[in-house]
């Protein structure tokens, strides 16, 4: 992965490297020389600053980069002065937003950079390689950014330490003054005035002790001088401030180890012993200030050699690193908490680079994905495990997260052992310290069980919908908290409402038949009553809103109540029972009709029996006549039953009545147009034909072998005419009296047909004529 500019900064290394002993005499000599130069040769002073920086810090090159403007007005660093092997680059420039000096100004403090040419490739053109650079920002007294002063090493194995950083920061303070004096001299255009100012300033700096005290007072480190018995004989003003010492005299002569406890005291005693032996000792430890404030210190103990080359004093420099230590502790605690969360989570947490390659898998992810060798998949594409549409969804989620959003999808991905699993995946960006996105984190949750439940639920819902559709059941759902009514399409159809039209309770009540509205509303109110909580079970009629059709509906349902006992919802079903209701009505009518028909039939049987048994007819003859008449009546009943007792064709009645008398032989001839008879007319006609045929067989045309019966009927306008005529039989004479058969023929038919029925006893053969209005044949 390509380096970023911030990756070059290694400032923390200054605190970890051994710190060389301060050379205060060399610093004082340099201060005197610079003071004189600023008085006499301000321009030469700037170059000398850089030369002294190389000498005091053992650097390869040094330079001054000031903020200026390019030809197009762009801000840049102008290399105002350069000393050492890089002197030939004086007058060059570099961009503010893409340079080591720009990193320093952006941070606002001293920084150490490692091989800056790796990112800022234009530095490859330098006369010597820039292996390590120490850069200090420059500000005027008003806080305005001026530029930077810097030193670099050109040789491998040479490194800067914290003492170099301190020296450069002190030089930076003086350099700002020199820059100010140079600028004033150039603006003023007069050397005399500048000389006076420099001499006045020189008077303030000429005293070495005052200069050194200024240096020590400006430092935030606690600088102490100890005698060889480790008693405190001096503490810098800055040290007194950070150690919260109210009066130095109160601690002068106190043993320095007494300020420490535990491991810190052990380190201090080891450092004192090392410094007495001429070595340097560094450590970190905790010790409170004189006011009891807890502090963490970065400490270096070095010897101060005398003229004979042996240690005569000890120098202890302590730097307050409490803020950094507390931050480190907080970071360690956060990392520990994050590690605990990752280790305890069963989710599959995967860290990806911006191209979707796997960089880390959490323990929960290793377990849930059944990964046997996690190292084998580090660096591989995470996207490869998703197939088909899921792969497209995964790529889209990665792209969304890389752009700063949250990507999410659900997909199928088997584990490394082939176990099928469904996952709910969320991908989020992970920004770096500079706010730019460096990594992505994918959190996958195993939803296989939930997916199976959803599939079973979907199957159950589909089965329920199929059953509801097959049973032609409608559904309804009333949300009482929002007064929202939802009807299925089938329920809307029961109220004559189109499927795409929304409905309300007003539509429900307005669609009820007025005679059923009260009972239906009462039943619904009982179901919603928190006390009664009755089952809603009611049948009502509806009048279609759009089609006006009357329908019967059977509705069932129940109320749903919350923890406070309030009814918040009511759900149920509705079935169109119009067909069932119509069937029930037809059954009722048929039952009534059957009862009516049975009574009529029994009345006719009773009449036949009374007439047959009347007079002096022998009982056996009367029985046979009665049975024959009942048989004729039964055949007529069969014809009517086949037509649901509605009507019977005259042709069918004739065949049924005359079948027992050879009605299908050539001795019977009948013809006429199609005519239908009502039930009572059919029964009467059947009995009459039976009597006519019986008389013909006994006394008329059928009593010999040659006689015939001719049956004709006609329909003329609104009249019906029926004629029975016999020929070829014995001579006929008018009987002295008429029996039941003659009376049945003439009276019953005339009555049932609302017409006239006449028997004619002509010598050539019996004739019977029925004349009736056509409407009487089918009327009741």
C-alpha cells in the first residue's frame, strides 16, 4: 500500500533514543557570536545560524524555509538559506501542501521525519540523500507562521535525539529575532539605526549567565543539577514551575531519590550510579509534584565532567509526559475493551482494505465461518465467497463504504466446511488519523435460522392464502388506534366495491341492509367491549355500493386487546353465503310445495276411493278398479316427479296413462302439437284417460279385435281442444246411469281445466271432447 505523508513522521522516536549531555558552553559561545553578528552583519547572521545548527547538533545540512508567494500568487516555501552539502539548493522552493516543512507547519510543533524522499519524490534530486530530518516551526510574536528551520542527516546510522530538538528550538527563538531585525533593516534602509538596536540587544545578551538562565527558564523540562551524593543544588525556573515548587530553598540539598517511590526510586538510584561512573541513564516513571499532582516523567541522568575529566556534578533532566501516558493508558483500555468485544461477539467481523481484500478476521468470524487456517485467507479477496446476485450486492456495499457510506445486503455464503448459511452484512468505513478512509469493516450476522423461519412463514402464508382463495373467504382488519380498515379484494366484492378503492368503517355500515344494521353493529360492539370480548359471529345482508346487488354475508372475528385492556385491533373473515341462502329458500319452497302436492294427491286418492266403493259394485271388482286407478295416478306422479312437479307434457301423460292398455299398439292413434299441463291438470288428465281406456276395453272399441281409439288435440288461438273417439267396436248405447268413471271424466276435467268436458254415446262409438282456455292448462 502506498505511503502517506503522515507515515514519514517518527517524532516519538526522540523520546525513546538516548539523550546526549547538553553542551551549555558551546551554546553560550554560539549565542555571543550570533549576538555580535546580528549587530554588525544581520545578513551574515542568518547563514551563521545554520552553520551553528550543523555544529551543535552534528547534522549534515541545515536550512531556512520561509513562507512566500509564487508567480501565480500560490503559497510556497522559499529556501532562503541552506548550509552544508545542500548549499547549492539555496533559492529553491517547495510546495506548502506537499513537503516535509508543510507537515511541520500543519502539526504546529517540532517533528522528526524518516527518509522523506519516499513520498516527496522531488527530494531525490538533492545533492545528498535526506535520510532523517528535524524540522522546527517559526512563528513571530503575534503567532504568524514564518516558515521552518531544519537540519538533516545524509549518512545512515546518524540519528537526532531530544537534546538536538531542544537546541534547535532555542536557535529558532533567536532566529525569529534575527529575521525580524533583518526585515526591519531592509525596510528602514539605514544601517545606523539597526546597529543601535543590535547593540542595545547585545547588551542584554552579552552576559552568559543571564543568557543561560533565559534558556533554562524558557524550557518546560525540569532541569536539575545534583552533587555526587544526589542532593539537589539547582533547579531551572521551568523545572520549578512543572514540579510546582513554591520556594526552591525549601528543597535545596534534599536527596533527589526521596522524590520517588517504588520502581521509580530504583530507576533513579540506578541512574545516579551510572552517571557517577560517567555513563548516561534513561527511564520513565511516576512521581508526584511538590503539590502532590500525579505526573509521569521521561528522565535522563548524565554526568557533568570537571576540568580533570571526572564527573563532578550530575545533570538530571525530567520531561513531563503525563498527557501522553494517560492517552496511552486510555488507548490500551480501549484496545482491551475492543478486543474483549471482538472475542465475545459471535458475529463475523472482517477488516478489508479499500479493494475488498481480507486483512483481519475476528475469533467469532473464524468460528462462524468454520475457518481452519485464517492465515491462508489473509490478503485474498473477500468478494470471491459471494456468488451470482449476492456478489453484485457485496461489491455495491464495498463501493458504498469506500465512498464514506454504509453498505448493507443479505446473501447466501457457505462456510469453509460447506455448511450452508445466510448472512446479514453491514460494511462501514474506518477512517485514519487524518480522517481519510483507510480500511473497511464488514460485520456479518448469521441469519440462517431466521431465514428458515421466514421461509416457513412465507410457505405458511402462501398455504393460508391458497386455502382462503379456495374457500372463497374474504378477510378484514381494523386498526382502532388509527381508525384504518383493510379489506381483501373478496371482501370488497361482497360490498360491491372495486378492488383498488380504499374502504373505511363508513363504507361498512352504509353497505349493510337496513334491516340487519342494528344487529350487526351490536355484535361488533360486543366483540370490541373489553368486558365482554365476545366472538363476532353474524350473518347480514349487503347492498352493493357500485352494483346494487343484494348479497348475504357470514362474518366472524375477534378483538385484540393491549395490556391495559383496550381493544386496539379487530380481525376476521367474511364469506359470501348468498348461494347457500338461496338454496335454503328453494328448499323451503320445495318443502312447502311438496306438502301442498301431497295433500292434493291424498285428497284425490280419497275421492277415488269414495267413488270406487260407492254403490253395489262387488268388493273384488271395486278393489281391482281402485288399484288400477291408483296405478294410473302413480304413473302421472312419476311424470311430475321427473319435472320437479312443475309441468308435464301431454304426450308423456298419454303414454303413461295408456301404457297398461296397449297404448303403444296400432289400435291407439294420437296426434297434436306440444302442450304442457300443470301438475293438477296432468293428474286429472291421466285419471280420465285411464277411465276412458278401461271403459273402451270393457264395452267399447277395445273389447274386440278390430276397434281403434283416435286421440287428437289442437291449439287454436287461446283455446285448447281435446278429442277421444272410438271406432270399430260394438254398437254403443247411452247408459241408464253414469258411474264414477263418467263423472270423473266430465266433472273433474271440466273443473281442473276450467272448461267443458262432454261424453257422447254415438252408436258408431264413444266420443269425448274437452274444450278449455289455453291458460288453464298451466295455471294453478
